[in-house]
């Protein structure tokens, strides 16, 4: 919704503000929202809108770590919630120009793991559709997103035809 609003402002006149989005995040990531979140992140990146993240929940948010990293925003998980206003006013309320002069919190590390589209669970390794880049935790016969038909997985179930070339949709 924030990105839609920003687009409307961009297109509505000569004004060209330098918007940014702040996510105040308290709950754990919902892996079911992975696709929507990644689409929003790439949309924000294209529009050059930084996504700032202030995580007030108990655990880090891998989604927002990626969002802030990719869009050039600030990711911060305050140690002391008593000082929340101080973080909001000094770190997040500062305009983009002034940020260059601040010692902003350095990200400790970004969790780049993705969620599979089939079960919405976070995975370390998986299969990727070579056409639409959908992610799956197990080998599929067909991409559930774009409908591309995959060949056999390499060294997989069908050992009776070991010489069969692995066919991806891009081979044909
Ligand atoms: Zn899965
Ligand atoms: Zn696909």
C-alpha cells in the first residue's frame, strides 16, 4: 500500500519527494507472504525507495533484513525497547541526505534464505524454475507458478534410464 501511494505521488505532479518506508515489525515472519514480500522489495528497489526496518519482536526478521539490504535502507533491532523513541527519532526520522553523515547501525549479517513456494517453509537448498525463478524444496514435474514442465531430477528416482538427458524448459 505504501508503494502504491508513493507511485501515485510520483505520477501526480512535478513534486518529486524522496520517500522511504519504515516497517515497525513485532511478529515473526510469515513464510506464506514470501512471494508478496519479495515482489514488494524489488518494486521498492526499482523505485529507489529505501525500506527501513525497526524490529521490536523477539526474533530477527530475515524478510526485513533482505528488504533493507536490497533497497539500501536501515535494519535495526533495538536492544532496549525503552529507548524506542530515541531510535525512531535519530535513526529513522533522519532524511536520506543527512543519513550520509550519521554513524548508522551496521547490519550484523543478513539471512538470505528463501522460502519454498510449495510449503512456504524456509530452506537452505532447493530447486529453482529456470523460467520464472520459483523456488521448490523438492523436485516437481511441473512449475506450479508458470506451468513449465521439468525433466527428471539429476541422479534421481528414474535409475532405469541413466542416460536420459536432464531437460529443463530452457533446453527445448
Ligand atoms: Zn516446499
Ligand atoms: Zn516457473
